[in-house]
């Protein structure tokens, strides 16, 4: 049995208007479709340094050891944060506890949303992929991990309703086309930590890939 991933594109660029179709076929396919819980809205009330600070959010439910936190703000996001202290209205975030910086936090006083990562079971060997597609109806981060919970490549950051698609540079006829960087080379992905930016709506996430089980 074979499975085909298909990208159908409609392009308008300057004076050019065109439609195209790109197929990649493999011997197997895998799909993930999961709801991602809402984030907590707050304010980065204290910015200690580039990757730690205090978030004010009345009635939050985070406690020390809750899990990996993901942070979103207008124009940016960051991941691999842990909570190190809290009271009823604030909690302290620190990236160092979870193993290294992932970017610079916004300026003090910025509105943020903070989402606890949801662990999803996955089975993706990036080296055997023919096509990978991901879509979420909210801003979303996919933190792909191997069997030892170590990050595989760079996290995939999705815009709301903005599909991410990767396809193998080798087409179904064996011809090599312009290369697109494979986002998941290295160790096979066995789990995905997913988090989303909305504090009002549960997000709908879909991840699918077509691959060759016997390359």
C-alpha cells in the first residue's frame, strides 16, 4: 500500500499567476490530531534577565514542577521554561532549570500568555520522511523530542491557520529538486510537546507525515 502527500498551491507574485501540485509518495503515513489546552494570560511584570522573570497572572494554576512552559507575546515566543516559585497571583519563570536559553524575553510590562506543554505520542523518523505537514488554528510551538526527551532539531513554530509543509527534495520520479531543509533530521521523534498562545480558545492541532518505512 502507498500513501501520497499532496501540496496544491495557488501563487500570485507580481505579474505572475500560477497553480501547481506537488506529490510525494511513501509506504506509510501517520497522523496526529489533538486539542491543545488554553494558555494563561498575564504580564511579564519583572524581567530579571533575557531568560528569566516574574509573570503576574491572577488565579493561575502553575506550581513548581508543573512541567515545561511555553511563552508567547506579540511578535515572539520562547520555550523550555520551568516555574521556580509562585504565589496566588504571580509565578517565576527560568529557562536555566530546563537546560538552556531559547531566546530573549520581551520588555518588562509586556502582555504574555503562558502555556503548559501537552505531551503527544509521535513516531516520526525524519530521515525517512517524504512529506510533513502541520496546522493549528492558534499560534503554536511543536517541540519534537527523541526517546530520551532530547530536542530533535529546532522547534517548529506555527502561525494561526498558517500551514507548515516540508517535502523531500527528491520527487516520485527520482529527480532532485530545489532543497528544503528537513526540520527533523537526526534521532527519531517519539513525542511532541505542543503549546499554543490563546488564553480563550482550545487549539486544534494536526500533524501528518508520509514516509518510507523501509528506505
